[in-house]
C-alpha cells in the first residue's frame, strides 16, 4: 500500500546514531558494495540495478540492505572518505555486512521500522532522520 499523507512519522531502531535530513532515494533492490557502487562519486554501477547511474551522495538512502561479499563495508567506507556517502541509511534487512558498513560510513542508520519504508517513502520526499531518538519524519515533495 502506498502512503498518501503529506507528512508522517515512522519509528525505527538505531544502528548508528546521529541526525541528517535530505532528499530520499528509494530502491526495492539490495545494493552491492564491491562491484555495485562507484566509491569515487557515490553512484550505483551495478548494470541490472534499477538505480544504475544515479548517485546517492548526500541523500537519504532507503533500501532493503546489502548484498555481495564482505567488501561491502569497505566500499561504503570509501564513499565517506571521498565525501560522497549518503547522508543517512535506512534499511529493512539487518545483517552483519550492513551493520559494519553503516558504522564505517559514519552516517545515521536505522532499521526495524513500524511501517514499510520501501512503500511509504518515495524518491524525492524530504526525510528528517533522528537516529538518536529512533524517529524519521517524511514530507512529500
């Protein structure tokens, strides 16, 4: 079900604390770190991914989670070093791979939401993430 409200709040669980806000970038597909992203510009380069060619740099990245090898965290760590990391990561499937990736990327990260972030939030929505309190606020754009 797609959410039609102008603004709403969802509660989730903190993985990495912090505060961020920005434009949502939503995908229903998992993201591969090694071979799936360009760590120099923050773009998705996985050829069959629905967001191929688009950059998550500075955006609130909303996705199911990580896929691929343990190199996932290293590639997202490099996006931080290159100043092209997402502003925050919101995801639905917690794994050790994504937990480590969130920690080394050092951006607010949350999971275990009380609503389906993949259908309720749309690309382009404005999202305020307060991982310290466990709340996100979504405003339609």
